[in-house]
C-alpha cells in the first residue's frame, strides 16, 4: 500500500472520493480520520487514514455494496479474521459500520504488490519456492482457525522491504454470484481475479467453500511467481473461463523455467477435480519441501525407478555404490536361486544380499527419524519383500540372520506406523526365533514385546495381553526380564478397564526405567491415560505436561512423545471442560503433528476430533462442522469406511450438527450405522448400540418423540450388571428417553 501520486485540497479530495464511492464516504469512520485515496477496484475502495487514539496509520477498506446475506457473511468473516495472529497476515484492527456500510480497518504496511515485485526481480526457482512456503504458512494458520480467503492472488499480497510476504483481505473476500460469472465472460477484460478462481466456483455447482479453493489459487500463484505470467494472460475472458471449467489451463505445457517436479506439484494443486488436489496447505508445503530436499514428491507416481533416481540423487557419493550393489545382489540371488546353483554358491549369494540390505538400511539413517518420508517407507517395503523372498536357506545361522532382518524391519515399520507390514515381519521373526532358539531366548522375548505392542494397536488389547502372557508364562512380576512386557501388560489392562492390575505393572515399569528419559516419558503418558480414565483429569494434565517438558528438554518439541503429550493435555482439558485452553493447545500442535506424523496419521485424526469437540462446546458451529467433515473424509481415506474410528468420527460430526441445529442431517449420516455397528461390536454390550443415542437425539430435536423411544428400546433391553447403572452412555440414553416420553405426553394432552 504505497502513497497516492496525487495531492488534493481537503474539499477537492472529498469531492473526488465521494464520486468514487457514490456519495457514501464520510470524512471520518469511527476513530479513524481519512487522509487520502489509495486505490479503487473490483473489490472495493481503499484509502489511508489515521487512528486518532494513537496517531498510527491505517488502511480503510469499504467493500462494494452487499445484500443482506452477504453483508452478514462479511461481518462474520471479518470478525473471525480479526482473531488471526500471524506475521504473514495483515491484522484487522477493527470493523466499523456507518449508515449500513461496513468498513474494515487494517494496519498500514509499506511494501510492493507481489505481482510487481515478481516482475522486478530475477530469482532462482528454489528461492521463490521458499518465499511461497512463507505465504502458505500464513494461509495454513488461517485455515486451522476456520478462515478461508477465497481471493488469493498477487494483488492481495504485499512484499515488505525485508522481503517478507503479507496477505491482505482475510475474511473480507466475497463469493462469486451467477451474475458476476456472466459479467466476467462478457466483459472485455477479466473482472476481479478470474484467473485464480477454481472451476467449482465458476461452475456454480453449489460446492461449499473449503480449503481446497485456496489451494487452487495458491497453485496458480506459484506458477505466476516462477514464470512471471499466468498461462491464460493472453486469453479472452470467455476463453479463460472455459479453459478453467474444462481443466485445460496447462494444455499448452508448463513454462520452461518451471522444473518438472514443481510443474507436477502445481498441476496437483490446481486439478479441476477437488478430490485430486492437496487436501491441506500443509500437504502442499510438504511436497514443496520434499522437492527442495531432493525427496520424492506425492504429485508424481512412485515407481521404483523414480524412487531410486531421487534417492541416488540425494546420496550420490555415500549410497550410490551400496544401492546399486544391493539391486545387483538381489537380482543375482534371484537368478541363482532360480537356477538351483550349488549349496555353497546359494549361501554366498544369500550372505552378500543380507549384508547389502543391512548396509542399505544403515544408509537410510535411524528409522525413528524417517517421519513421513514416503520414499524411505516405500523403499523399506520394497526391500522388506526381498527379505521374505529369501525364504529358508536350510542353514540355521542364515535363517537366524533372516529372522534378525525381519525383526529389524518389524521395528522400522512400527516406528513409521505401518502396522500391518510391521506385524507381518515381527510374526515371521517370532516364528523363526521360537523354532531355532526357543521361547525364553532374549531375541524371542524382545521381538515378542514389539509384536505385542503391534497386536494391541491393530487387533485389540485383549489379544495383546494374551500374547504377552504366553511369552512370560507364570513368572512373577519381579522376574520379568524385558521391561517392555510390563509396559504392554499395563497398557492392555488399563485399556480394558482393569485399572488396579494395570497400575501395578505400570508402577513397576516406571521404577525400572526412571533413568531412561524416553521410556520413562512413555510410562508417564500411560499414567496420564490411566488417570483420565479413572476420573482424575487434573492429575492427568500434570502428568502429560511433565512428560512434555521432559521430552522437549531431551529431544525437542517435535519428538513424537512430545506431540502425544500435547494431545493428552488436550484430552485432560476436555475432561475438565476447559475448552478454550484445549482449542489453543490443538491449534498450536496440529501443524507439527501433520508435519511429523503426516497428513494421513491417526494422531492428526485425534487432533481434528479434539478441535471439533471443543469448537462445538464453544459454539463455533460453522467452523466445527467444517473440521468435523474433514475428519470424516480423512478417516475414510486413512482407515476405511467401516473402521470403528471412522464410525466414531461420524459421531463427532453428528454432535456438531445437532449443536448447530441440523438434526435432519444426522439421520442419513447415522441410521445406516445402526446395523453395521451392532455387527462390528456384537460382543460389547451398550457399545454396539452407540448410533442409537445420536439418532434418538435427532428424532427428539425434530419432534419425532415416538420414533426416539423406539430407536432406544434395544439399549434398555440389554442385560445389566451392577456397575452398568453408572455407565455414562446408558445414562445419556435414559435422558433422551425421558425427554421423549415427557414431550410425547405433553403432545398427547
């Protein structure tokens, strides 16, 4: 926002300004005194003003006149955007209303509009990508707080004198009406920012605005930043409109200055199909950062040749020989095995292959540091399969070496949460160890401890407990040699609500590992879970915070245990009904969770569920529904449609919809789940009827009281034990039944 190039007397200035604004411009707006006109365009009029309270300069924007619904939406959007606090977002100081007209006051900044800044400077692609990532960081900050820009373009970005970007107009940009679409295609020049509008907006297909609208615009912005021009700059408005709708913007190819990998990323971000775009700005940024680091990107199919080329490009000196030899070794072994060479040759080839695989894994670095590096994940999977292809060598030493590899692969996959792959390798290692070494050998016990944790994650705590007990036999607690067995038993018992026995094993575990920061922190987090489940959330909060401090001091705030500690803090705050604090914790930790665990992780699903629950409790209904729908979509993608956690995400969405006053939307969401949940949880009384509670609430809200009573009847037919009378779910169902009965009686009277 630079100074105007004209000078005016006060009267002449206001005469011109009134002409621009249609005689609706006062000399002052609230606490602000007008100084001079800055700009007038498609989105409204901007002028410079001074805040009388502190004499600071502000920018005042008056959007073009809006009808009632759009006016209210702008008020809500600007009010929500006023809560954003990020150096890359122009802060809103206040929202004023004068004679029915909205004025938005923002801080005044000196800088150059991004479109001009890009044209004036020649920079390397990598430097522009880093600048773009800073813009994305600001957009992601807003998205996590439920604010979508909807008008991201170079004109709405200022580059400050220090080179930092600042985005304008968050919460102010308006949607496009059908009349405006018609005007766009019929005018001589594009109106507004047609070139950055996604096809679903121009197509008017009634799609609900979500973050992918901004992701499309960001993709186009990145193209313009690197190439200096938009691919449709020379098209007529009608041609541009049709090519955006048809998804043929890049049919003539990418600009020569854009690398193939960045071009693929831009195409994914600007796909004409919503589901093909990046689902979050963090996903978009992750691909860009991976490209900067020479890592494989998600926008390109991960063929083995592509993965290997990217891997060798990153590690030309250190790994080229090892990786090439590994491929050769596996190929040679396969050929030799197929040709039934002599036993000596077969053993030699097998030994060389094992050695090369171990060298290759060493080259990948510590598995705990892999995070979400997909190429390492895929390479692990590829070579893990080669270990299975080794089969049995008919030599016990070689078979034990193969078992060691399976055990290592099991641990590696466990650390990156590829549980099915981890279980497959750990079970194979367990089979070989038991056969060759026996149940009580140290290798069998340690591998078995890893396998027990995996079983708990994938098959349930009861099966994990049973497997652990098969490993330790009837040993008393003080004779259990592997500390991990104590942790596994404690966790399995606590999750099965066998609290007293579980706490005994947990106390013994904590006593043994108190001088091991990582293991001790893990135990403290399990104690936090125990305390949350036994009705002591304040103590649980103390434990989770203590674990976070310990892990952060030792390993930094992005360690997986530090992030899990923050999630547990959020759960404790939720149980304490301190929802504002819970929301702040989740908003602070969610970008780091997505970065460390990945955009398709169970931890991100937990964080989203927390966010929805606290936003619902705080009455932030529009934002909570937006996040709840994203949680369901992500759960289906990550876990599958019929997974219990996906079904639970629908319960969270149902709660948000009911709180917002949309009971009719709950019925098609959860009525189909009644039979499915019963079949899935048939052995768990009350749990198998969970959808009935939400459906009954929806019926009651709709005034369909008899149907509410009918849907709840099977819950009350369950056989009960004494402690079931304190079951929270049963009490909630009783409350809804009582509500339905009283309302039905009132209606009958």
